[in-house]
């Protein structure tokens, strides 16, 4: 029961992702239209004086290029944290003899 709750919490936390197999030019156009309608709704709400809600973008597929770019960004971030905060920069322990110093 506890594991099921943890799995449900994890699935709720992750934003929906679209698979590349399901992606087509038509779906891309429909997603763009959906995003623009959300922006339009926000603009109309702001004109009325209301605070607009956070815009939820339509899900798009994550490509291998996106994953590689994210890994590079994460490496750069860990490197910067290691330089600025020496005690906290070791999120991933280094292997002995790695020459990490």
C-alpha cells in the first residue's frame, strides 16, 4: 500500500510527456494553438484585474538532444557548486584515484 502511494506521488509530480512516435506536424500545430489560447486567457484575466494562473504548456516530446543538453547543464552546475561550496559540491562521490583535485 505504501509503495503504491509513493508511485502515485511520483507520477503526479512528473509533467506529462509526449512520445516521439505520437508527435506529428498536426500535433505540433495543435499544441502551439493550445499554448496560445492559454496565453490569451491569461491576458484577458489580467485585463480584468485578476492575477493569472501559471500557464501549463502542452507536453512536447523529449529528444536525445534535450537529454544530452540537460546532462551537460547538470555537469556544469555540479562543477560550479563544487568550486563555490567545496563542502557541498560532492553530490556524486568521486572514485579514489580519479584525480579530482
